[in-house]
C-alpha cells in the first residue's frame, strides 16, 4: 500500500505548507498532495488559500523524494495547453516527481465569485475530455493538431518533454459511470474514488472499458482517501478493507489533531502495510 498526505494549503502561512511537505517526506509518505481551489474549503470566513500549481513548483524545490500532486486539478481553471506547460515545468523542477490528477471541477460558488466560467455538467466533462487529450498529446513533444468539443490545437508543439516518460502518471478522479469511468479507462494510470460499497462494481466497469480501449486493466492503479482521525484499530480496518477492494494508494487527510497524529500514523501503520 502506498500512502500520500493532503498537506491542505489553506488557512495557514506558506512556511507551514513547506514544512508539512518536508515533514511528509521525512516520515516516509510516498506523496504530498495539495488541492486545486482559490478559496478555503472548510472553516468560516476568509482565509489563506495558496494556488495549487505554483505551490507545487515551490515544493519541487524544497523537497527531494516525495512525489507531488493536486487532488484534483479542475479542468475549468486553466487552458489545457497552459496546464501542460505548467506540468512539464514542475516535472523538471521536481526531477520527475509530479503526478497529474484531473477532474471536471465542481465548486460553483468559487467560479462565480472569481468570474471563472462554470458551464453545465456535460460541458465541463467535455472540457475534461479535451484537457486529457491535449495534455497527453502535448507531453509527447510531437507536432499535434486536435479538434475537440470546444478546444483545439493547430500544429502545436511543446518542449521540453517531461522527464518522466512516456509522461507523468495521469490520475482521473470521480465515480460517474457516464463520463468519469470511461475517461479513466481511456487515459488514467490511477483512478481515484471514494471507497464506497459501489467501488467493486465501478472497478469492474473500469476493467471492462479499459479492455475495450485495448488497455490492460491491471495497469490502472486504484486509489482512494483515508481519514487519519479515530482509533488506530479503526484505521487498520479501513486500510484492510481498501486492500480487499484492490486499492493500492490511499491519500490521507491532514487531521484536526495535527502533526503529532500524522507522525504517529507513520510510526504505527507504515511498518504494517508498506511491506
């Protein structure tokens, strides 16, 4: 089992964000994850919320081993060509430690407050599909033309190519049968979803669709999330249940109990589940 930690870059100062990423590396987490929002996602009133991609660029220069990503990057927030250029830059800055996680975006009030277009659901998924196509094609470094639902490329070429070849791992987050699971089956190296009772059924659907796209379903890792709050025996049961469902990567939320809880989790749980 791989474990990542959500460093939650909100309602703290930036020094704390850096310290959390370094701390996660020191205690042995496989990945340090932020989120992709511009306003805090919990708590009352205004508060700090640092932009995700530039935060990853800073963390790339202040860590050495831990992998970096945002869970998940909203396709509505950036043109996919700009996002691809940012991702390649972070991949080089981190010496090949970037994971690229994408979703359709959902936080309507944030979009409206900041003047960011928030299309209906179907159009947001069209944009996510265009983004996945454009990003993966630009990562090749070849000349690319593409006509999408609403976004296109015309003899586009982007250099350098990523350090990770053929590209950084692509994550697709969500559990929708109509659009998300098919997009994960086509593009994802990792599929992230909640560990619900429907997980096995959705995972089987992902396998079937991956085979239809000519992919080996075993090449798509399953990932989910884990709360670090609660008794240790409960956490162990939740991890066991995740493993039984075929989940190989759990991203842990930064707990309200703080850094001591994270450290104790690493000391108690890592030896049991990381093999």
